[in-house]
């Protein structure tokens, strides 16, 4: 299936699932509701047709932006679009607006600035320092794209969704046999110097990875299917040893140096409640 047929998110999001939908969507089982503890840019949400969605992320700016877009619609889109002019596509203005964002208490204005920073910042990164301040540098794009159509589509689909901003361990405590969980956590790093997990200032540790597996196994035993995406690494395969593993190549590379680029593989672990033979997994953390 050609990925160009899929709907894109209005946000640029490193680690987003748009380019992997052809591998992920066929694994999604039927259900009434899709639950995503780490919704990110929402590519899976936007390209599935469940009756309802429970969507969560620990990034408060992300969830607030979704909630405001859902509620305000076209008026908010026009507000955000005002920042997409040559006047604001300069490094001096970018850093002024980044500073404004970091100290802004107005939710609508902060959400509009979040979209501006996402589209004007370097590589669409979403990164905060230890003080919780957004610190991505200016991206120097000739003409940043304003995603008006994508925002309108998201707002339409959001009418079927509820957005939450809580820790995933709390969000995953309520099993529902009419739901399926899709989890896209910050990945286990490919190396000690290749961690991109600081989209929220608290990061995501190996202890968190283990907690996620335990919660997925608990949900599976209560009749709820869970799918988790991650890098295809030996330690990840070991982590998900009680699930069905599906592997596929990812269209990106480890190194930014052309001659040293290596292909990257990813996997989806499927915790299937209908699996006849189950391996023993940890039950608490």
C-alpha cells in the first residue's frame, strides 16, 4: 500500500508513524475504541476508523494544542496562520517568539506558538530543557508550510476523541475488552549517544520500558489486545519475549553522514489475548 494515500498530521514529529502505517495498520485488530497512551502526532489515530478514541500524551503543550483545535476549529487555525509570514521567518523573531512561548500563560496563544515553533524549529524537534523550557534552535526554512488542511481534518476527527495528559501508568490501568491499545513510546536508543527521548523533560527510561511491558501483559490477560512499537534491538526482543513480534525496515538512518548511514529496523510487539501459548512475563513493578 502506498504511504502517499495516508493522511498526514499537521505536526512535524520525529519518530512519527506516517511512513510506517503500511506495516502497522494491518496488525490493528477490530475493536470499538482505540486507546493510545503516547499519541504523539497522531498518525495512527488519523488513519484508522474506530468508533471512539482515548488519546494521551505526557507532553502538556501537545495535548493542549489538540484540545484547543478540537474546540476552536477555524478561528484557532486563523490565529496560528498569522505567524506563518516572512516577517516571522527570521532567527531574531523566532527566538523572541520562543521566549514568549516559554513564559506564555494564555492557552490559545501558547498553542498557536507551539505550531509555529514546530514548523519553524530545527527538524521539527520538540525538546525541553531541565527547567521545562522549549529550546529547539531556528530551522532556517525558506518557506515553512502552514498545515491548514491537515488541521481541519484533525479537528473533524477529534470529535470522536478524548484527549488526556497523564502518566501512561495511570492511563493504562483500566482494561476494556472492547478496546485495543496502540503504544508508541520513546524508543530504546540505538546507542548511548542516539537518545531522542527528551520530548518531555522527564525522559523515558528502561524502567519505564519495563513498566509498559508489564501493563501490556496485564491488559492482555484481561482480554485487551496491546501493540507496542520500538526499535528492533536484541534487548527489545528480550523485553517483548511474551508477545508476537513483527519486523520491518524503517525509512531512516542512524548517522547523518552519508557514507556511514545504516538501515534501521523496527518492530511491533502484539500482546494478543487470543494467543494459545503464552510465555511467562513479569507481573508487577
